[in-house]
């Protein structure tokens, strides 16, 4: 077996494995990282086919540009979804797997949902008190709202939430 | 390596990408699978 054949089979195994990982991974950020590996492996395939210019173009445009655009898209949509609004059922269905979204995402979504369920008991009182000042001396509803706000803060920083 | 092996590899990668486009529910996932 010649050296080119060995290189081809190594690159082929890496390419097929990383492509399957792109498709089968549930975490979007990990999927984009595997996609970068698959694009680099495709560039090596171009290099094996004696076309180094296509290798350079593949590295510059795909592994440099498309991956960057996808990472930015994931970051912006995660901020949009996880930040301001209460995570409700369509967001959960959009983000994760449907079968595990009920079991795995249920425990994560339970705390803000419980806080939102307790909020209408006092009407719009905690919102006005929270907006007027620091409001440390609030009732249990205000404390629940602050707890929900504290629970929402790190989710805004997290890039791609893992499903498992 | 002959050209045949490269063509088979390209077909396999295309099939994986088509599977990903058809099975993903997320828009960003569809974009990444199609690229």
C-alpha cells in the first residue's frame, strides 16, 4: 500500500467520522467544531488530488469564514432565546431533541416556569418594585423574581446549551 | 489511489449531509449540515 493510499484512507476515515459527528451531535457548538474538522479534512482531500490552490481556498473560505459565521449565528440566537424571554415550550422544542426535551430540559426549565407561575399571584407589583429601585425588602414574589433573574443571567452567557 | 475511491468518498459525505439536512430541526443545524 503506497503512501498516498494510506493518507487517503486516514483522511477518508476522519472525514466520514467528523461528518457523522456534525449530523448526529445535539449540541450545536460541538457540531460546528466537528464541521471545521470535516472541512479541513476535505481540504486535505483536495491536497491529495494535486490541487493545492483548492486546499488554500477551502481553508480560507470554509474553515475560516463559514465556521466563523456559524459561531456568530449560534451566539446571537442563544442570546436572543435564552436572555430576555421566559423559556417556554416552542423554544424548548426548537432547541433540543423532542424526546429528551421533556425529560432533560424539564428540570432545567422548571425553576423559571415556577417563578413565572408565582408571579401573577401579586399582579404587576413586583415588576414596579423591581423597576423603581434595588428593592431588597420585597415579598416572596419579588424574591422569586430576583431568583429567576439570577438564574437567567448565566444562561445568557452560555454559547450553546448542551442537551445532556 | 484511483479516482473511483475519491468519488465514493464524495458520495458518502454527500449522503451524510443530505441525511443531516433532512433530519435536523434547527435552522443553524440545517445550515451547518448543508455546508
